[in-house]
């Protein structure tokens, strides 16, 4: 994710953490996002537990649906 996309996303990061948690709750997940941090590589989303691919794809779908994000500049999510 480019620096401009990261910056646009971080403007409303409190709202985004709540929305990510709501999306995870909708799929009956007990995973919760704690905070989002922007760095030179993109965004880091910290969670309370190790997430599985379904949780990862739910977060990715949410980020791709944020209006201010340039979809051409989003890389696939991955676990560290």
C-alpha cells in the first residue's frame, strides 16, 4: 500500500478498527483488531490472537471497500 493510501486510511483509523471488529464479529470470530499502525511497508493491524485465512480475507475485504483507498495500489494481506 502506498504512503498516500496509508495516510488516507489512518485518518479514520479509530472508526476503521471498530468496523473491522464488527466485520470479524459478523463471521462469528473471536479475533479483535487492537490498533492499526502505518509504516513504510504499508499497514500493520494488530490483533488479540493469531488470525486464520478467513479472518485475514475479511479484513482485506473491508480495506478494499474503504472509499478513499486506491484499489490499484493494494497488495495481498499476509501473516508475518
